[in-house]
């Protein structure tokens, strides 16, 4: 599927809708009104209708959305009707936590390879069963294991170098946990995870509500 | 300061502006146009002007923004002109990674206490010098160490119980890393960190750009 000019914020909200629809499905809810779904997601219902309108007609007037159908459609839009293979680089505390985080699996993401450049870590088996490989084998293992998304959990100073290796190996999407901005060429995507932006939101609330 | 009805997205973007202004300041840039700042932040310049307009008049026509002044003002708005004290609950891999993450410190957040309920961890000294305390001492240590923001890095099944304890101890803001939604009463704030939403963005790009 190809849609033109979908705002990035819409894509992020689709993720959020999908998470909440999954919860509703697990609670055995069959139908949800746009108001109820909106309330749950912390947005307004006009926003949901606007976001979905980019992709077609969903929902039934006077009824709402069929939970399972809408979830299926949103997953198709986001490309989540398949599993995605992740390769992790940097097996420190954060890397180990990420690989053990069962939320990834639940959402359709699966770590298929783990890399480090520390020879004391290479060859070790992680609790998940994966073996830590040397980063020099990235390109070869990328092909074998079909790594689609690279996850960087190295120190900041190593992150761009690791990104360059992922790019050389043609891993076209990168999730970066290192506290530094990563440059990627056209045709490659990068998302930076910055915990402290969430903290700024909390600080703002604490400051204004006192 | 108290501003009414500032959209949450504006606050998140202010964080982003502040990060980029800090980088500019460290590069010794004195003045930046709204176009340049916008490009760097990945938004459009009208958005920056609109976001800042909630809080007053910034920038000089035909010149742009004075980097240091704008950074100062934004930090004041966000409540980042002070240090914030964090208390971490859950000293597994993720908790250990968070406490070692130097980005928090750089952004004005400081871990002042660490808790767990595992008696094998309680009493251990972390590399940062902090000692792991038993979660039962939360209320007492909250007062002593002035914990302002609670950070939850426990397994999902423990997170709401930990949140309840933080609330009982009157820790009014919570950053939650556990893959579960946390309920807090009015007057308390919670931000959930969900890595997989970022992955969904990447999956969408991989799906649409092929």
C-alpha cells in the first residue's frame, strides 16, 4: 500500500489506536464507539475519524467500530500483519533489557540476532536463546536471519558508527536508544527513543499544577 | 507559571526545541532563524512560532532567535530551570540501564533513590553509588530524599501496585516503563514509555516505501 502525505503524528496515533483495540479485543469487546475509543486513547473522537479518513471508510454510523475489523485494517495500514525481524547491537544492561522485554514479541517484533564488539560477550548465550555475535558479522548474519530493523543500544559515542554499519548492510530502518542524533541517508529511516522528553512533560505538569 | 489549555503536543515539541537549542549552544551558535531551527527539529517554522506564541513574544523580526535566551525561556516554561529528583522502582536490567543512562543527568534529572522488593538486591550498591532500598521504605525515603518523580521499571504485573505505593507516598508524577497502562487519580500525572510505538513508525515506512 502507498498513501501520500500522511502526517507522522497520524501514524503514531494509529499505533495507539491499535494498542487500545488489542486491549479491547482481549476484554472481549466487539464494538466500540469513536467516543469510547477516543477517551481510552486520550484523544478526541474527531481526531480518530480524521486519522482514519486518510485510509478509507471505517465504522458504521450509529454503531461505531467493529473492534476486530478495525484492528485488522489498522495493522494492515501500519504493516503489522507480518512479524518484523530485529537485530540488536550493544548487549549492555539496556540491550539485555530490550531483548527480554516481552512487549516487543506481543506487538509482532522479534529479535533474530544480537551483536556486540566486546569479545568477552561474543559467543555468550542470552536467556532468550540467542547467541551474541561479533559486529563484524553483521552483513553476513543480516542476510541469513533477514534482519529488517536494527536496534542500537550502544553508548552514544559508538552509535553513529554502528548506524553506518547497519546502513552498509542495507538494514533500512533503525531504532536508536543511544542519547545522540543519528544521521541516515535518504531511503533509510531512523526513530530516536528519548526517555527524557517524557520526563519534561511530567516536569511541566508538576510546575504548572502546584 | 500557569498557562491554560496548552496542547500536550506543544509541550512535547518544546522539549524537542530545547534539546536542539542545547545542541546549537554547544556548537557556539548565537542566533538561529525559525526556519533553521524548524529544519533541525523536523517541524515547520509556522509550528514553532505558533507553539511559542502561547507563552509570549520571542525572537526578533529579520534576525531570528537568540539561542541562549530562547533556551532559557523554554526551560523556564517546562520547569527545567531546576533539577528534578527521581526515585526508581525495579532494579532489573532495564532499571540498571536507566540509572546508568547519562542523558538523564545532562537533562536535569537525577536519581536520588532506588527500590526493589527482592531481598537479594536490597542493600547492594549500584555503580552510581546509590544503595538499593526495600520498597517498604518508599514513603520514608521519599521525604528524606525529596523524590519528585517515580520511575517504574518492574515487570508488568507489579507496575500498578508500585504506582499505588508511589501515589500513597504522594509522588505526584510517574514515568512508567512497564508494558501496561497505569491508572492514577486526579492530581497525579503518568507518562508511559512504549518503545514499540516507535517500531510501528518504522514498520509503516518499510511497508510504504518498498
